[in-house]
C-alpha cells in the first residue's frame, strides 16, 4: 500500500456477523462480491476492486497482475466477473456455504 493511504482493516464477513449486518443495512449483498468502506462511502464489486488497485503498490507477480486487471475502471469491469466466478467455484470445491 502507498504510505499516504489510511490503514485498511480486512473484515471476514463469515467470522463477523455484526459487520455483515451493517453492510446488509446498506443493501450490500456480500454474496455478489466484496465491499470497501472508506470515509462513509461504500464501493462494491468492480468499483471496490478498482479503488483497492489504486491504493496498492505490490511488487510480486500476483500483485502486478491484480493491479493491471483492476487498475482502470474498464479493466476492472471486465476482470471482476471472472474473478468472482473463480471465487464461487473455489467456495463450491471447498464446500463452503453461502454467507
């Protein structure tokens, strides 16, 4: 992450039902993707992935792929459905129940 960025907290919606309810109160369905909440603004899906990519400054191969895939709004809109489908498949293979 860039040094100037505010610290981020990763919240596991499976382990924190209170956070899940708070997002549900904002009409955010975490089964459809993830959310980024910053300064009371909430972004979801491809928009959230793009926002995180703008903050990220990783140097590893996976980091560079993610930054490229989500670095522009257009690429994020094209890449996000593929990544979401891969996540759903992985959850199915791992036999994880929906939130």
